[in-house]
C-alpha cells in the first residue's frame, strides 16, 4: 500500500493516517518596538516557519479586533484574560505556534506573532480548521488536563479516546524549552532579524528531530511492545474478576460512546453516574461498618454467603473440636498404637482445614471492609475539596477522615493476622498454591479505586491486587460498583491505547522510509531542473542536491537496520528483547557521506 491510497483502508486502520496538531503560545518570545519592516526586512518572509508578514498583517487588520470566546473551564486565565495582557512598548507579546503533535515538529507557516496574550483568533488563517469537510476531535494535552474541570478530564482526554495511541499533545511545550534561551536576544532585534533568527532555530529543532527519528521511534516501539503486554495482563486480571453481565453491559456502553463522540446525549462511561458520597453519607457508612464489627464481636469475620449466626456457630464448633482433640491426645497414655496416632493426625488435619476455611473467610471479609474504607476516604476527600469551607467545617471533615483512617488501619491489622495464620497453616499442612487470589498486603497495595487527586500519568496507572479479586463488582453497594465500572473502562482504555501505539509506531516507521525515498528522488530532480544558469551555478546546484539525496539514502539504510525486527510481517513480542540494546549500533546521528 502506498501513502496515497489511505482512503482504501478500513475504518479500523484509517486513523493511522490522521494528522495530530497542537496549538500553544509562548510569552517569553516577545519583541520590543525596535526598528521596522522597511529598515529590517526578513530575508525569507513566508518561506519557512513564520507566516508571510504581508498576508498576516492584512488578516490581523481584518480580524484582530474580534473578541475571543471565553473559556467555560475553571479559571483558564491564559484565554479569559488575553485581552488584558500588558503590551505597552511591545511589537509582539509572544509567539503562537501550531505543531505536529505526533512528531513534535514545527509546521511550515505555522508560527506567528501574538498581539494580545493568548488570542487564538490571531493565529495564521491557513491553519483554521474546516469543520465542514473534515472529522475533527479536540483534546486537552495530558500535562494540562488535571487543572481542568471534571467534564474536560473525562471527555477531552487522550487516555480515554480511541485511535490516538499514546499521543500526549504537549509538542509545543517540548519545543519551548529548546528555544526559550534565545528570547533575551531576539526581543531586542528588529522584525526581520528576529524572524530569520527564530526560523533558523526552529529549522535546527526540526532537523535534529529528523536525524533522531531512528533512535526515538525504536525506543518508543520497544516501550510500547512491553507496556502493551503488561497493561493487557492488568486488564485481563480485572476483567476476569467481574461478572459476565457487567462485562457485556460496560463494553457496550464504551463502544456506543466511542462510535458517537459528538453526541452529548450518550452517557460518558468514564464519568461516575451516581452522586458522590456526602459527609452525612460517610457518617452512615462508618456507622454501618462499626455496627458490623460490634455484631461480630470485633474479631469474627462474615463471609457474603454465610450468616452471622452460622459463622458464630462454626466458631463454637471449632472450640469444641480443639478441646476434643486435646482430650484425645492427653488420654492416649505412654503406649500409643499406630492406629491411635493415625486417628489423632486425622483429627488434627480436619481441625486445621476448618481453621484454614475460617481464616480464609476472615481474610476475604477484611479485604471487602478495607475496600469500603478506601472508597469512603476517597469520597470524603473529594467532598472536602469541593464543598467544605471554613475552619469548623474543615475540622469536622478532618475528624471524619481520621475515623476512616483508624478503621482502615484496623482492617489492615486483621488482614495481616489472617494472612500470617494461613501461611503458618499452609506450611504445617504442606499446601502449595493455597492463596486463591490472596496476597501479602503491603502499604503500596492500599490504594483507592478512584484517586481523588488526578495527576499526570493516568495512562500508566494500574490497580493494585485488592481491586482485582473475584466478585469485586458484586458486593451489593451501588456506589462501589459504579467505581469498579469506571475503573474497568479505564483499564480497558489503557490497554487499547498501548495496542494502538504499537500500530501507530509501525505505520510511522513505514511512513518515514517512504518519505525519505520520495525525498531522495525529489533532490535528484532538483539537481537537473535548472538549465538556464551558468555552468558554475549548475555544478553547485547539482552537487548540493546530490549530497542531500545521499544523506537521505543513509537515513534509509540505517533506519532499516534499526527497525527491521518491527517492519517484518510477524512482529511478535516474544522475538524482541526489550532490554537488550547491545546489538544495536548508535545511529542517532548518521555520518554524512563523503563528497
């Protein structure tokens, strides 16, 4: 397949040819009112990354006074206060750019001066999007997302939307750190000198990206292959823990939402549908947990399928069994027959098995209570952050949080006691593989299902093992089930994003090689196009074009060596050692051909 027949691809693969654009502004790269165009003109106006100044100023004269739409998100001052940005003495308040978000490269004619803050209406007209002829999806870059409102975090996230791979949308930010050091020099320059200087630096940035494509795509592919396998396993662990009914329902909700991204009537599966628990609700939940402990005398654990009366009766029976075995052993005397020893050992084995069943029920029960404590604490933190104001209200909320933490610590101690008892019994009975999903509980395992402090890195988050136990979605509490639903959708999305990243990177490798092949032929043609010049100029043009064509042939040869394991028809993960770089040459900067 050539790069021109993307329209013949199936819908499931057409996204691989999507263009990813990122828009941002930089207020470091301002310019004082120094000189003017007639005195200091640009030597390459409109030929490179900056827009053509004549057409740009004509556009600004026609649209520069238009009022920009205010953001409805939380205190987005960069946009809402753009009109009030100080501009006295400045010819340009900064730089606006539109980048390729996939390759972190500057686009031709994609850079323009800002006149008033982050006013996107003043950016180049050539990059205004045509909504009538293209399918357009909008996202918030990953690092910027946590400061946005919840609606943005669920509906405009790269992590939860399909057909984007692991794109982060932060391409402009990566480039600013490289070019900001020149700001102190360019702000004192005239218009032409500044444009040409920044064009040179932006071109250098792009060239370094091109030279490093071999190494960067290789590293990304190796990471994506490894993470794809890891997140698929993590999702399967959670998927096997939920009921088949929930699996079918939740999967249908995700597919419907993905198929209709612009239909606001379709509920977003990544949003919690139920109302978050209030402080009064937290009080009720805590009282229920404490009542449960009082009912079971604080040291008896209830299994979902065993009533309190039955479990207490079993405890009394265990005490009777222990006394009976002790009496039988004491009554054997000094001369014990093999038959008596065998009977005693059988009784002890039966008692051990009964105690093991009791402790297993206690461990599962305690985990269930621990999960409820984590859910209450997470909900209380969210409620406190959004609604609680004032010293008195904050103190009451803090007291409730301390109660939850106390309950959580008690659950942790009970689980450790049950785990240690089960471990000891397993050694005595010589049992292997007795855990049945139970594991040693470490502090890092005690994490909430839904983290109230949403931070960057959501695309790499994995649930701890306490949330992947069988039946975690069917404990009878609708609020807990709702949290499991959201996290199941997110776990599936994480696995899908890494799988998409592998597909996207493989296609990118193929695209890069195809592009270099085209560029080799293009440079060869350039060397023979000009015939009207004198012989010295023609020889210079031909030599330069030949050199450029040769450089790109070197790129093709070296990148094919690096990427050969991934460009073959079967790119199985088992054939790739993700951590072995010893056999790969350092080709991040290919040597130039000798002329």
